[in-house]
C-alpha cells in the first residue's frame, strides 16, 4: 500500500509540474527542451524530411552540414547540401542543389530544433530559393 501511495504521489507531482510549466494548464505539443540554452544540442544523424528526402546531418561544434537526397535517399530528383550555424536552438545557413539530381536551386534556410513526445525535430522558420522541406524527424 505504501508503494502504491508513493507511485500515486510521484505521478501527481509530475502532472502538476507539467501543468505549471505549460503555463495554461495544458501541456504543449511542441516545446523547447528545458535548459535548451545551456544544454548542448547535437543534431548529427540521419533525418527524414516531409519532402520525402533523407538527410545526413553532421554537426561540428556550432557548424551544421548536411547532404539531402530525394526519393528516400536515392537523390535522382534532387540532391542538396547545406551549411549553417547553430545559435541557441536555431540554425541559419545556405543550401544548394548539386548535379546528382535534376533540380538546380539554391538559397537560404533557417530552422529551429524542438522536442515533442516522439523526440527531437527540426522545423523550418524561413527559406528562399524554393526549398521544399519544412519538417525533419529521426
């Protein structure tokens, strides 16, 4: 019985902390990770975009690089590269298509790193040059 009460109390405490943290009594679907400004972000890895592309991202310090390829990584429709700078939870940089694919665009791109119940995601905040992707997850 003591263990049951301890578990109930712990759950109630976690729930109340979540409600207070959300500010309006409802947990936000998207939110910055607590301490994101002080905790190191590492987005290195393989990411899937809502444009059907596969993105190989490498972060070295505050510099972010990627190679993105259409058709789940085949790259025959488009293949692009990106270089940007991480500042807090935002990344801003430039992208360009390369001749692996048929598309030859270029421009600027900014996105934010955020966390959901399913994990870290990247969300486009600004773009130029016709870049298609706007959300990435791993």
